[in-house]
């Protein structure tokens, strides 16, 4: 029993990583497993093919009625490239930093530096997927269509894709080549109910308010970081974050850290959602 416990503890330590946010908060993150990453990618391929099949049927019937089959074929190839590129990039640039496949499996992308996930990093990690997976398969498919593909070329393309596909299984941080270039991790992200459980669990007994200026000090990224800290329950992290926010907005010095942070979390969340309704989205505290 002891040996099993030790091995389980060692396994957990291997998949745990420390991420220091710009506010100096020490967060403990759990890396996504190889199985989760592969499952998420396969699910995304299914979603992409469903979109592609639907778009193909529409384009085919439109082209057939107008006699534009050759033009439709060119547009289809261009659309396929844009779909496989933009699907991953646009979804990972969103606030959840995850595609549909990643959301279902329960993983998301984060910056290893602890800062906000930038557009440059998202584009870099996903454009590498062209070289890792889509490009060799596209060349193989084109050669097969023209009758130029042979056994050696097929095996080489499959071997090339397999090396990159299973690359995360053979490095400590389970990184794709794209992750290495972009400075990103893919981590386990437990499903949540938009933070409503946190608000209900930590609502202060007394009703306190913050001014709009105090709430404008932070954005969506800091709200997500604050939620992670509240969920962790780490007293040192709670104190660090509470001191940082108090120093920035100057409020509630005589209130316990957990009560203060829960109240600020609730107020900031409502404040950002209200602004979002009017088309004003603040990514983080640097977004003016």
C-alpha cells in the first residue's frame, strides 16, 4: 500500500507545474495527459470534417446549378486551408483558450510565462500543426488523386505525422513542437459553472460595494486568475493576491482576505459582464 501511495505521489508530481502570474501568485497546474490531447485533437478533426462536409454540399449544389465546378474546387481547397488554420487559432484566442475538442475533454492552453496568452503564441503553435500534420497528409492526398503516390511516400507521410502526433508523449512537459516554439502548456481545466458556485460559497454577510474605478483596475485575465486562486484555497496565495489588489485599489483593509477576494470577484465579474453587453471587452489590466 505504501509503495503504491509513493508511486501515485511521484506520478502526480510529474504532471504538476508551477506557474507564477504577473501579480506574483504561485499557481499549481496539472498538465493534460497524452490521451486527453490526442482525444481533443481527434474530436476537433471530427468537428472540422462535419463543417467541411456541410460547406462542400452547399458549394457543390451552388456550383452545379451555375456550372462553376472548377471554380468551386479551387474555393473548396482554399476554404479547407482557412478552416484548419482559423478553427484552432480563433478558438484558442478566445477567453476560454480552447477548441470544442479541448472543452469536451477538459483542457486548455496557457502561457508558460504566467502572463496572458498572446495572439502571437496562439498563431505560432497552430501554424506548426501545418508542418506536423496537415501538410504531409495534403501532399499525400494530392499525389493519390493524380496517381503519383507510392508505398514509400505513403509510409513516409504516415511516419512523419506519427512522430509529431505522439511527440508530447516523449517529453517531460508533454509539449508539441508548436508548444516549444510558442512557450505554451496544455493543462487540465476542470469544468465550471461560470463561477456561480464561488460566488454562492463565499458571499460576504454584509453588503459592500466597489467604485467603477476600483473595478476598472483589472480585466478578464485577472478575473480568471482570481478564480483559480479562490478555488485553490491556498492561504498564502490568497494573502498575496489580497494584498496586491488592496494596494492597487485601496479598499477593505480590515476585512479577512477570503471575504474581500470573494466580494471583489463577484463585483468584478458582474462589472465585466455588464460592459461586455455594450461591446466593451477588457482583456486584462493593460488593455485600455
